[in-house]
C-alpha cells in the first residue's frame, strides 16, 4: 500500500503528484471492478464467444460430413439396386412368361339392373289422397308440394 496517498503527509510537490496519481488509478480500478461485477451477466466475453462459435462450426462440419456420408451410401445402394443381377433377370423373365401362358384375359360385362319395385305415384295422386280438411288447415304451407 502506498503511504503517500494521504494528503496530510504530502510535503513536496512530487509527493503530491504521485499521491494524486495513485488515488486516480485506485479509483479507476475500483470503478472498473464494480462495473465488471454489475455487468458480469450482461457482457459477453470475446474469447468465450469465439470459442463457442468455433465449437458450433466444428459441430456443423461434423453433421454435414455425416449427412454427406449417408447420401453417398444411399446413392451407392440405389446404384446397386438399379443393376439387376443376371440370376434374378432370368428368374423374373421365366415367372412372367409362365404367368402369361397360364392366364386368359378376363372380360367383365356389367348388366343393367332391372327395377322390380312399383313406380312412385305422381303428385296429383298424392294430393288426391290427402283429405280436404287437412289441406285447408295447412293453407299455403302444404307438405305435398
């Protein structure tokens, strides 16, 4: 600790200047520490941020590499599936020829249905079946129309 920081002991001009300089630096350090404590949750550390970004980039590269490997594998499998083997070609050809020989073409003919039910009576016949008294009660709101 600097003993020259008390203004009562400053005798010479040099002591006064060094004491004032020390006090200014001390207050600046204290203010910086208080500010850092206050804003510690709000301020981002540049180094930590850079490390986090690098980690994200490496993870992204790994995922893209895995996806590319899977895509290459799928393309390889599709190519293998597209190339028919000679044994399977012969087997399928023989089976298709066998099926074609054994089956005859099937022809379906749909016949129209004949309606056996009696036809519905016409409107005039329905109106005639309603009694005159009932039609007078309903007036213009007849259900038969």
